[in-house]
C-alpha cells in the first residue's frame, strides 16, 4: 500500500501482478496507465458523518422500526413518505432562518435549469421532516377532510453537524405528526398527552428502560412577542460579552440565544427571563391539562423551563426524552412539540399540530448499550446465525440440497446453503460459524430419506427423517432472540 499521491486522506493500492509484470517487462513508463488501466486505485470510504449499517446491527434496526409501526398502528397512525429533498424555502420559512439547522447545517444546492421551460431552484436535503409533512398536508388538502391527520414516517435526515457518537450527518428519524383543523380537536392538550403516552409505551415496548421525559410550554403566538421583547431588553447589557452568534441573535431572533452551547455564555443565559413567567391564561391551562393527562396515565416527567428546542415553529408544548446509556453527550433520544402556526407560515390553512422525531441511531445505540450489559452481544463483531446449514456431501447432491433448503425456507426456517465442493471438514467449519445446526445430505441420506443433523449448541448428532426435518429444526430459539446470536 502506497501513500496517497495527493497527500490527502485517500489510500492508494497498487494492483499486484500488473505492476510487477510491467516492471519486469520494461514497460513501466508513461504508457503504463493506458496499458494497465487502473494500476492505482484509491480506496473510497463512506463520507464523513455517514456510515454503513451491517448485519447483525440491521436486525436491531428492523426490530426497532417494526415495533414503531406496530405501536403507532395501535394509535391509528398511517404512514406518510415525503421526498428526501425539498425546496430550500420550505425549511427557511418553516424551521426559521436563524436556527442552527437552517443557518449552518443544511445541504443545499442550486439545481440549474436544464431546459428553457425550467427555472433554476435552490434545493435542500431534508434536515427534519415536520416541514415536509405539513407541506404535504397543505398540498393534498388533507385539512378538507375535517379529520385529524395522524401520520408517521421513518427515514433519513441530513444535517452538516460535527460528527461524533450519536451525531451523524445522515441520520434516521422515526417521527409522527398529529395535525388538523381546530374543529378536529388538533389543539386539545389531550392530543399532547396521548402522543407522550404513546412514546412512553413505545420506549417500554422496544426495550429502553431508564428514559427521562422533560416537558415545557414555550407559549402561544400571542405570548411569544412579549417574551421575545423581554429577552431582547435583557440581552442589551450582556450581549456584547457573548459569542458572535448570540450578539447577532440578540437582535434578529433572541429566542435562539437560548440554544447557545458556548460555555462562557451560559451564566448570562441562565440569568435571562423565563418563558414560564410570560404564559397567558390559555397557555397555562393547556399546559396544566397536559400534565394532568400524563399524571393520570402514570407517565413520569419533569418540567424544564429552559426547554425551548432549536426550531422556530414550536408553540406551547415542547418535550424531550433523554437517556444516558450509550449516548455520551448526545443524550436526546427524541424531541418534539406543538406547532400551531406552522401551516399558516407555509401558506396553508389554520392547522394546529403536535409531533415528535425519535433519533433512531441514538435509540439503537441505547439498546446496544443495554443489550451488551445483558450479555446479548449485539455488537458489530457478532454474527446473526441461521437456523441451519444445508450441506450437500459431494457435488452431485447440490440440486437435492437446493430443493431441501427451499422446502425448509418455505416452512419459515432461516437456511444457509453449503457447497457440494466443500470437504466435510470445511462444511462443518463454515456451518459452525454461520448456523446453529448442520444438515448433511450425502448419498446415504438420499437413499434412506433420513438425514444427519448436528446441533452445534449441544454437540448432539441425530438422524431425522426428511418429512420431520422442518419441525425438528424449528425446535430452536426464535430468530433474533439473544440465544440466536453468536
Ligand atoms: P430535533 O430535536 O431536531 O427535532 O430532532 C429529533 C431527534 O433526532 C433528536 O432528539 C435526536 O435524537 C435526533 N437527531 C437530531 N440530529 C441528529 C444527528 N445529527 N445525528 C443523530 N441523531 C440526530 C426534529 O427534528 C423535529 N422535526 C421533531 C418534531 C416533529 N417536532 C414536531 N414534530
């Protein structure tokens, strides 16, 4: 392996043999690239902040997503799939120009006109999906049904943040939105309590224990101007000593000063007025009703008056579920809140709503930390094992093994098909790595209709008539259970 000629991070590999041959033949001159084609290949890697998910980790992802679909269906949610890129204006208007997400983290590009009939357009990979769902709600006139729309989504989001554990540039969210005209009950605090109660049920069902829920009210659109005016005034004497973003936001969008993470600014931020002191009676009653709903369901929570969240569309309820296991500093498992004015901000009808997004990457990290603690070993080094390795003994038995594997798969078993060219020893070695049992199919087995089965877990070898094979093999731990994992 040679050093990258561009001095960058790429690694370069000489194609062995080709270079050796040419060096020996005296052809190693300027014609080399033409003769050899790719004599030097850079090894391409996943882009910083993105990653591949491989088995067995993907099994856990599938389990998480299947649990979400199952739980959300019980609450009568339906799935929505929106595009992964949208008009940049959607996010600028919906999330807010001054938020970190819009001002610093979006992947935006100019999509040039390709025909005279087309216009150039600024497009952005979605950094979140609430704005996209509300756009779709407006575009498809979903409010005209007069019914509450309960929509969930699962998919990738993109933010150009500094990558670290639990923070990626492509990450996956499992989210849901409840939105509709006021007449559908969309403004009711019962909806807020129901969404939070559903999340508590989901986390319990997926196996996350020890989560914490923090809630707050950031006030209605009429409380907000009074609070923002108070913030702006309180910032006048202190802004000069704060970071450059805070100095700008003190003027343009004082609420976003509360998102600042710069350690030196925290004392000043702590001393700023609190939104709780600016809630009008309607917001206070709404918040009290949410808390009563949680109390009656026995969902534990704390009220965090600093929880304003980093997106401009929130009104009234905001919330976050956190968990410490496996997440390091990125301990927010999921977040959400109410956005009663978002539809109107996007040019749509009045349509209050509430929703959340679970960071699926963080949820999986949390589960992995818990499972590792319990010894289940769902780390990247472990292998999800097949129920059985079907080993043809000799090439001639290949087709029969293929057919028997097909029958077992039809019976619901997870089967790895071996190779008739393998020696018996090699079949056993491979089978032991990838499956929990091996079935030998040789000439004898073909003649007698009785196959040899070895269970690697117990070491027991037995003879099983072909017609009983599926039921015998099924006498194992179900797929995906801890004992099904190496
Ligand atoms: P958010 O708080 O920006 O809210 O993101 C929700 C969750 O996505 C976070 O709590 C975190 O778990 C995960 N997340 C965010 N950024 C990253 C990242 N760079 N890497 C890994 N995970 C990340 C929203 O996105 C709102 N749309 C939620 C919502 C729905 N509010 C109302 N409806």
